[in-house]
């Protein structure tokens, strides 16, 4: 009887914990949207803040966020996929594989503030790129490299060996096989990895604060947009942080709501695609 | 070898055609392999350079100020006339904050994982699970914003009640260690829940069935059989949680006050991470170098956690 009583007590504890977690996390989202959605209107999203016009808007920050995300992906995705292909298809079982996998694991565990410090000193000072969108993107490239590599590796591992044997049996050279059979077969896994990486980039703040700096101006022409790569630019997260520091809490909540929308969109898309393509390791 | 294949081989040889791929194919193949190899070594190169840079930038200040004065002194006055760079309280705050957050967050997360893996009806679990994973993507600045707006006022009320009439207590307005601990605990929930839940679900059904067949109750089975069997995964989850809490900068920076103090619940504190975030902007000279030392210490802590994780994962394989 005492055992039963103990069991029900523990069961209640379990249910309470689950309830607490769900309420807490759901509460965060609801609170942000309730507070933030009232701020969001067209002018908030489509114009940049300007003291002269007395206008508050985050268009400049949206552009910076996109800029950083695209630039980072352009650098990280090819390298990440290349690394996974080497680890899975070329390296066999050498000692280097274990070492590189350990490095990838380590890289994934380094906190963003340390990436920020490194990026600031190495890309910013040593390579003389200063506080710029490029410095930020290079730093984030290192940060999301493990994510891309590991997802691609998983995807390649899931491609049946019979595909490789069949291709080799027909006389396909290795790169030809990778290009025409393995990468297309692994594409769903790669795409979901990239979508998750977008979520990481958009939500990142500490590393960017030290490398890309701040700034909320909207580039007015294509040329300005091009030059922007060497200029500082604050992403949405940075602007949220700065707004909060200036006690502009409704702006901060507006940005928070926008951020959550973007991040949830990409993560949800990744999840749905994983389900549609039946990627068992992601579900 | 098959007779016909042998014949084919003989004929090919006789005809003088080479069985090796064309030269252009061989060049492309070699180039592709070279490119992939370079890509693979990028992450190794990154880890090595980050390690070297962190150490090379962190050591000089220790050299200049002295190990004792920097690591074992609690006096942090980086910009005064006679500056003092003791970071003992900063280190202690990071360690205490992380420890308390894990102490608070892990049990809740683990029990939630048990609920999802063992107790919840399938459809409920299937709805909650992706939601939890989605939540892992909430940016830290959002946690910080909510902590500042929701948690800090509550903390301030507690503080006013607890320290009513106190002459010695410095009121923080609710921005204190406890706020940071709560925010960190919430932040590690999704990670710890997801990973320990998948570990629990990977426990073989027969194992649990055998335990039930021997007369153990469902709850006994969970705690005596399933959780021990899933231990490597759960430990991994906890270690990742420790890493995340230790390395978190922005959220903590917004809710923890920011004066360097002994880490007591209602003290305004500064962590290793927040010292860098909030002071790097204006620090100069030796102060800046000390911040790199702070970064190096944080990095060493994280590497320690990573090594631990690696050791656990290795043992889990064997």
C-alpha cells in the first residue's frame, strides 16, 4: 500500500513538472505576442528608425539580419557539406575522422560569446575587417559549421550502401557518384539542416554584438547595400538588446515578436519537411 | 570471376583500350577529393585557432598582474585611479549561477521527459514534443527581455519583503542572482527535455516489459529500469545544459544586475560572460586584456565540460 501511495505521489510530481514546463514555455510565447503584436504595423516593419522624422522602424535591422544570414550560409553550407562528404565518403576509418568529429563536437559546444571574442580579434583586428557585416558572418560561419556538417553526415549515412555499390558497379567515379546520386539522395537532410541553421543565425546575439556591431540604417541604393558588407550593422536581436537598454520596451517586444515569427517559421518548415521526407532521425 | 566477365576483360586488354578512367576524369576526381579534404579540416583549424587565440590573448594580463591578484582577489575596480582586477567573484558567480540553474532545471526537465516518453497519451506527447523542440530556438535576448519585464519585478517584491528595514542590504530592484538562475533554468529546459526524452524512448521495450512482468509497478520500472538504462543520454543532456547555462551571455546580462558581488541570491552579480558583454564596449588597455583573460577562463571551463561530454559519449558507445 505504501508503495502505491509513493507511486501516485511520484506520478503527480511528474505531471506537475510537465505542466510547469509546458505552461512556462507557452507563457513565454503568448506574453511576447500579446505585448509585441500591438507594436507591429507596416511602418514599423518597412521603415528605418529616424530621429528627424520621429519614426521607429526596424527595416534596417531586417535587412542586416538577411544580409548576415545569406552571407553566412553562402560560406558555411558548401564547407559544411564538403566536410561531411569527406568524413563519410573519402576518409574511411582513419584517425583523422575521429579527430575532426571531435573538433566538430567541440566547436558546437563553444558559447557564442567566445566566438564573438575570437571573431573580433581574428577577423576584426588581425584581418582588419573591423566591425562589419562580413566579420559577423565569418564568425557565425564557424558557429554553424558543426550544425551543417552533422546534419549532412546523418543524411549521407542514411543513403543505403546499395546506391553506392550500384553506382560503382556501373563504373561511376566517386565525385560523379556523389554529385549525381548521394547529394540528391541526401538533399532533404541537408535542407532541414540549413533551415535549422537559419534559425540559429537569426536568434544569435552575443557573437554579433562583438563582431558586426550595431546600426539600423536602411541602405538606399544597390551600391549602398553592397558597401554595407564592410560596415557595421545590427541585426534584429542586437536592436532588441539596444532598445531594451534604452528602456524602449514596446519596441523591444515588437522585435521579439518578429524574431519569434521568423525563427518558428524556419524551424517549423524544417520539421514539416523532415516529416514529409520521412527523415526518421529528425522526428 | 565469371567466365564471361573474364572473357570481356581479355578482349578489352587485347583491344588495347585502357580500363583506367580518362585523364580529365582523374583530374576532376583528385580536385574534388582535395576540396573535400580542405573543407573537413576547416573545423579542426577553427578549433585550434580559437584555442590559440583565446590563450594568447588571455595570458598577458595574468602575466602582468599576477595569478594571485587576478584569480584570487575579489576586488574588481577596473577603471579607478589604482585599478584592481580581481575576478574571483566573477568566477564564483558563473559557477554558482550555473550550478543552481542546473539544480533547478534538470529535475523538472527530466520529469517532463519521463512524462512525454512514458506517461502521456501518444497523441499528447506527439503534440508537445515538437513544441518543446521549437522552443529550443527562442533567442536568448527574448528570454532576457521577459526576465527583465516579468521576473525582476517579482524579485523586487520578494527583496523588499525579505530585507525590510535592513541597513546593510543593497537593493537591486530585482536584478539579482536568483533572476539569472530562473532565466537560465528555463533556457536549458528544452535542450534537456528533448535529449533525455529520446534517450528514454530508446530503452528497449523488452527491458521494461521484463521489469513489469517481475511485478514492478510502472513508476518503479521508470525509475529503476528505464532511467538507469538511458543514463548515458540523460547525462549528455545534463552536460549540454551545463554548457549552455555557463556560456549564456545576453539573457543573463539583462536580468542579473551587473555589479561584481559575492554570489548570494539577492545580490546583483556579474558573470564571466556578462563581464565581457557589458564591458568590452568601453574597456581599454589592461582592462581590455583582463576581459580576454575572463574569456579564456570561460573557454577553459567550457572545454572541461566538452571533455566530460566526450568521455561520457565514448563510454556510452562501448
